[in-house]
C-alpha cells in the first residue's frame, strides 16, 4: 500500500492550527540544528557533485514552495528538477539561503491561514506526487523533506568540525 492510500483510507483532515504548528516546529527544529552553520561554511560540500551547505538550505526553502505550489496548483507539481537545481545553484551564501527559507516558511503559513478548511482538504490534482491526497498532506511532505536535509546538514556540520544542536532540546 502506498502512503497516499493510507492517508486517503483514514479520511484524514487536519485543522489549520495543527498544520501551522507542524510548520513552526519543523522550522524551529531545522533552525536549531543548523544554526552552527555560517556564511563561512556556504561553499562546503563533502564531495564534488554534492550540494554545498548554502545550496542544501536553499533546496529546503525551494521545497517548501514546491510542496505548497504543487498542492494547490491545478497542474500539480512542477517536475522540472533541472530548473529547480539551476535556481538553487544561484544561491551563494548561507544567509541568502536562510532568507529564502524564512520567506518560504512565512508564505506557507500565510497560504494555510488564508485557505478555508474545505480548500485544505480538497484533493491534490492527480499526478505522480501525492495525487489524490488532501492538500494539507503537503505539510507532512515538507516536514519529512526538511527532516531529511536537517540530517544531511548535521553531517556537513560535523565534517566542518562543528557540533549541531539537538533539534528537540
């Protein structure tokens, strides 16, 4: 059973306050565990061909936007990943990336606040990503994806000789 079938079988609805809280906690955990990374670390990459520290954070920001836009778009998710990676490749510093993340986070919260419960529970257009799931399930995608990159950046931090904070403390 694929995960979207699990969500659909439960008929899962989530109120706006819970969705916003999930985003706030996700962002708080990410910020806490990555706050040891500075602009001096922006160009660090563990290996050629991997994202830099700044690009990792930019990718998280971009994915906040991608999930929210895809969940509400009549066309579904933009699957042009080459274009997405070109955009994050333009980000040069951790500060730039964090600014984008802050803006994306605020935009996601605003979208939830300005949507009705009915709109949040409408199905995502049929497509390869979460097709048929309620729009609010995009928040779970943001949460999982951000957690994944939080872990990657913890490894980057340690490779840089830094100690990332425990996100849950």
